């Protein structure tokens, strides 16, 4: 990336259909601002997030990946987010172990009513990633050229 | 024959690396590997590199072309360029023979230009063996490890490195080096090669009987039974040359690349309607039939193996071409 | 022990209790032992061995062998029995078709561990007990078996023989191993250092898939990496990303099912310490969700198929363990 | 630098004809609107859509057609499904021709020919049949036995009825696997039909179809007294390079892409039954 061009981090947010996806909607209707470079991907439940999806997002140019799901105890399918919690904890730990900046990954529980929390979370995460700089350690060079 | 003092080997490397990239077998991350030489880089103590020298001509992955797709239109980008001249130092006789085996596949018309490009720009400096491994059996395949061939042959004897050009390319290379003393190499002790445990493996039998005799041998079932279907043997083999062609969509264009493939893999011959080699037995058989029968049938009886012994050391379950050759011979009696 | 193994195998075949024996078959040299299936006592007496080089874990072969006609006798070392139990837990082995003979193990050696002792031209070895006499093209040397142990056997986690129909020798106890030391050493490094370490190691990967194909936990009928529609490369280390992806996903897929048998590292032709990935996950799961050993029993629920409401949040990782 | 055989040229699909529910015929020309290359009947070409895949198809059109190449393609895998979804005007990539082709000007010359095809197996034979029709005087009597699962699955049905059936010296024998209300022709499998037709054993046979059809038809022909030397067939296996280098389409020591795809059956006798 040329130096004179300001770094605009690409954020991929995987959002559960039953909570944070609606939370994102709500933050929109309430005209709360969060950066446009947050790309939201709707998933049916936070536990649908295959670790492969996280890695794919980084491969395809994400600088940060965040998973938003229902608060523990509130899963539409009763227990999905508990499994997601364990999986993401382990995945993030493994990524950290491989030397990939742990700040690039995050899980937040955001309900459908928490439009403000959604916007705040995204703003905060974007700032974190902005401070970290572009993803270099988990990039696919073939996708970066030209 | 020219003489270079071994204690000044780094100077030789510096001179060779002066105008081109020089690859030497060096230890990288605990593995002997052909590596671009940098000042101070030492040769490995290992007899041979972990992977074979074919990597330098036929890398595991290489881009073939790119395609830009706009709507229904396709634009082909041919990004081939002449590679720069390079020298490989320290190729053993087995790997040097493997180049000629690969040549017969890749340079046969229509020649593979990616491979040819690298072959054309490479000068191969071989190094004679004096301390073979017990897994070496190049002599059983008619290779003389003490006359390793290539563009320049080298020998280590006492405190000297002896160099002899075998081709015009080799002569041109030596001419560019600082002036060297001329002399004759003293006769080394070659008796260790007579003690090699696998020196008598018989590869001549395979030309004596028909293809179907070997193909239908009852021993394949048993030999292949514990095969894991991984590709270690294929990927460390200096003569395995099968490849796959794949596309990768980068988001802006499609890159077509080729990568090593292994006939041991279940998807090797998989088509939409199925595969003609459905079990590991057929895949296993294909690999060894190719080396022992098919390749020789198509190339004047030359066996598609150079006896480097890498598969003997690397197979997770220690099944290898020596065991196969012996079992086939015994199974046919 | 070798004599007892051979005698037992021959006896099982002769008595008709089993129609096949899964064991180790001798090779050209002392050290190139191949897993093999024997059907006659004569074959067993001629070709079967149990030497310090029988490292291969035989339990994965039971997936296919236990589905065949008749009963198969399998000789299993302690670490093999962990895989054996784990595979049963996953309903991959038909237990009723297996006669498991546990064989106590003194630790296994391999060619790499001998090479690491600067031995070259190894033509053979002798010795089934504490000492190993190694013959090379350039002389012979006697060494202690302990010094020539495979990497993984230095960190032996258990000498227990689980779920066997019969035991040769005695079942042992869990060992006080130091298997997480290296993981801890890596954890103590900075992210930059860890990144450099893993790049150096994983960049050696040639995607031969030996680690996957040998792994008893990788027993899927069709691996995700062999699915052309998954969009992942199954044989080309086309980019550093692909190398990372493969090993991260593989470690993740076997999380909670990996018994830490160490086969992945043993078979890697490029000597990548793959067990360090699996051990990291085992260590994490032990710390976060309670100690669990895959394959140790039939009852305990694997951590990745379980949860508690009090599980720590992922922020324990991303914010650091202290602040989380 | 020399031309690299693995790098394809760009071509355009100008016309798509739906032959059967799962077979379409694609007309392909170069970017200049002309026929991309010359070929021999029985030869193949590599068609590809970058990002989808590359696959080998036999050229269905006759070399005597000077304007374009045609490929009859059955929908069965990744590339073929993509092809079935495109519309005229779509560009694809193309390289070839590959393989040996049928010995139309040597072994076939002056002979009575029997073509036996099953299903999409007509595709490679259509090229030969139309070549033979074009140079009618060079060949003897022509018999065409063609079978498919149903009437709807007969590829090029119109062409067969309108042109082949009406031509002098050509006898067409159609058959379908199961009876159908609007079908008054022969019903039954190809191998049995061939036996029923009991051809003169002096004829040369050219065969293409599913492996099981080949196997049984061959047995039937041998029963009738045909020699393997009189029978030709064409194969297809998984290919990546089509140049004899990628190493996967071999039957024994012969590469289908380079030494085939056309084989005389006596040549197959010394090769493994691995196809």
C-alpha cells in the first residue's frame, strides 16, 4: 500500500441473524455512525462461524474480523453461542500462538436492542485495527497484487 | 582438471555468485536445502538435500498465466520472462541423473517452456560422493556416484576441490573463475560403494517380462495395504513429475498455476463420473509401475528412479521402491 | 517382548480366535518397519517384529480392518490404545471385530533420532532392550536406547494400556511428562518471535498431507481439504497463507480429539514440529475447560462438544489472560 | 520466448444448440471469427473458463467444416455445468488440437465402416461420419448404429434423420433402451442390437460409448467373428495438460492425450484394464 494513502482498515463483522444483525439495523435507523468499511456478513447463529470463514476473511483482505452474537443465555437456538464462545476462544488463542496479532479478532455479544452498543463496538474495533495497521501476517499475497 | 583449495571454498562461492545466483545445499531451518548463497553460508554436512534438486527446475508451485475477465470477455496475460542465469553447486550424481529423466518428459515436443527456461539458464555443478548413506542405491541403476556428470563435475579429495568441465556451458563457467592450478585427482577409496546394502537390487528384470505381467502381480495388494495415500514419496522424489493445473481467483483476476500432484492422492484421476483408480492399490501400483515399467518402456529402458534413497527415509510407513522392486521380482518367480 | 508378541500373534491365528493380525513387518534394515496384516502363523514367525523402531500407530488401520470379515488381532502400544479408545468413542472402530493386545513400550526410536546423533550410513541395529548397537557403513556404535528415543517418546505422557483384551507386559501409569514445556516457551515469546518461528517452520511444508493421512483423529471419509468445492488447496502450498490455513484448520479440527500420539511430527518429511500446535490446544483446553485427555476413557465429554455457562469469554485471549 | 502449449487462446462461443435435456452443442470460433485451428476427426481440445476449470472435449465437427469448431457436451461436472449455463457471445479459452485422431485417410480408406455409438459417445464419431460423408467416394458402405436411453437422448437427432438417413450408401440403425409411445424403431441395448444386425466381418468398426457398452459390444463383435484389429475406439480419462506430461491419463504406458485417444483394440490387449 502506498505510504501517502491513508490506511482504511477493512473489517468483516459476522453477525447473528437474531441479534446483532438486527442491532446493526437499529443503529442505522437511529442514525448512529460507524465506519462504512465494516462489511457485515449475516450468519444464522454465532456458532455457524466456521474458523475457516475467519481465515478466509483475512485471506480476502480483511484487517480485522469480529463475531457478534446473542448474549450468553439468549441464543435463539438455546446453546449455539456457548459453543461459539469455546471455539473462538481456542481459535484466537491458536492465532495468537502463531504470532498473529490477537487484537485483530474479537467476539462481542450484541442484542437486537443494542444499536448503540453495535455502533460503539464497531467504532472501537475499527480504531484498534487502524492503530494496528494493515494485516500482514495472515494475508494472501496473491489477493493483494494489482 | 582444475584445483581449488577447500579452505577457500567461500571464495569460490563468491566468485560463482558474482554474476548470477548460486544455489548451494545449505542447512535452513534444520533442513538441507538448495539455497541462494550469501557470504558466509556454509555447505550442509548432510549427504544430500531433504527435498530433491528438481525444485530448481520444476518448483512445487508456479504461475502459468493470468486471465482478466470482464463480463463475457477474457484477456490472457502471458507473464513469462526469461529467468536469470543461475548455478547449482553440489548436486549429487543421483539428482543429476534425475534432470535427464525429467528432460525426457518436459523437453519432448511440445516442450514445456517454464521448465526449459530454467534448464537453459542453469549451470549444474555436481559433487562426487565419498560417504554414501546406507539407503543409497544409485549404483544399482547404473549411476556412478564418483562420476556425477552435469556441466561441471567436482570432487573433494584431501584438501582440494577438483573441478572438471563436461560441457561448453561448464567450460564457460570455469573460464570466468580466477585462474586455477591444473592437476590430476588422486584416486580415492571407493570400496565403501561395494559395501552398500542395496547395491544389488535388480532393476533389470522389469524389461524382461511384459507390462501386464507386472501390472497383474499378486503382490500389489499386500504392498499397498498399509500405504497412507500421502504424497511424501512423490514430493521428495527427484523424478516424480506429475502436476496439476489449477485456477485461483484473486478477486481481480484468475491466476492459473500448476503445482506438484501425486498419483497417490485420491483425487488424482477423479472425474465427474468417478475415477479409474478407486482404491489405494491402484494408485500405489501406478506410482511404481510408472517408474519401473511405463517410463522405461517409453524411454529406451531407462528406469525412472535414481536411487537417491529419499523415499526410503521419508515414507511414514517405510514402504518404498526397493521393497516393491524386490517383492515384484520374488512374486514373479 | 518381541518373542512374546510373535508367539501371541501366531497363537491367535493358530487357535482360530482371529483371522488376521495387525502388527509390524520387518523391512530391509532394522529401522524400516512397515505396518502389516498377517494371516498365517508362518508369516508371523517369518516377518513380524517388535523392535525399538515400531513407532507407527496401528489404531487408524482398525477403521478399515474392523469392517472386514472376521476378527482382527491388533498389537497396540500405550499411545496407540489412546487412539483406539478415541476412535471407538467416535464410532469409527467396530470393537467386536477387534482383539486388542496391549504391548508395553519402552519408548521408540527412529531413523531421524539416530541421524540426530550424527550417525550416518546406518545399515542396521541390534538390541531390543536398554541398549542399541548400531551398525553403519563406517563402523559400529553402542548407545543407550534412551538417547536414541524419538522426539515424542522423550515426552511420553502415559504407559497405560487402555481397553485391551489382553496385555503383554504390564499396563503402566500416566507419566510426569514435560510435554507442554516447549509450548510454554513459545507462549513466553513476543508475537513477532512466535510469528517468525512458525513462518520458519510452516514455510517448509510441502503439503504432502502425511500428517493428515497418518493422524488417527483425521478419519473423515472425505477431508474438507479434498473437497474441490471448499475452495482450499489440497496439495499446493501456493502461498504462505495456504500453509497457515491448512495447519490451523487441521489442528482445530482435531482439537479435543487429538490424543497427542505424535504421529504428525514423526511422519513429517520436513520435520515440522506439528505436535506443538496440537499441544497448545490441549494445554488451552485443560486450562480453560478442565483437564481432559482424549482417548483416556469412554465417558468424559470432549471439551469442544461441551460448554458451561461460566466459560471464559474470548476476550481472555484478545485482551490478555491477566486482564480478561 | 517460444509459444507455451499450456497457455490457451481466447475463443468465442457463437451458437449453442440444445440437443437433448443434458447435451448441448457449442459452436466456437477464434476472436477473428475464423475457425481456431485445423484438426483430424477424433482429436480433442481443451476448453476452459478461467476460475471454473479446464477440461478436454472431443471435437464434434468435421475438419471439412471450414468455418468453426463444434463441441457436443453433456452436462456432468463442474466445467460442463458452467458451459450449459452460458449464452452465445461468451468467451472461453481453447487449446489444441490434441491426440492422434482416427486413421481416416489410411486404415479407413476404401473400407466398409460400421460406426457404433452410445449416448454422448456419438460426439467424437460425428466428426468422422461427416468427414466420411464429405469424401464419400473414398469409403465403402457405411452403417451407423446409435443408441441412447430414450428418443430425447439421441444427440443430433435432426441431423441424423434429415441428412444421414437420406444419404445413399449410409444405413442408420437407431435404438433406444426402453419402449416409448412415439417410437417405432428398434428397442434394446446397443450390444444386442449389433449382434442382431450381424454385420459382415470384413467391415471396420469404430466404436464409442460408455465403458460397459464397449465391453459388451466388443464381446458381441468377437462372437460374430470380428478381429480386434478391425475395431477402433476412443477413450477419455482425467487430463490436465493434454501434452503427455502431467502424468494422469495413462492406460499402462500409453497416454490417452498423446498416444490416443483413438486406439485399435488389439493395442489395448497388452494394456491394463484400467479405464
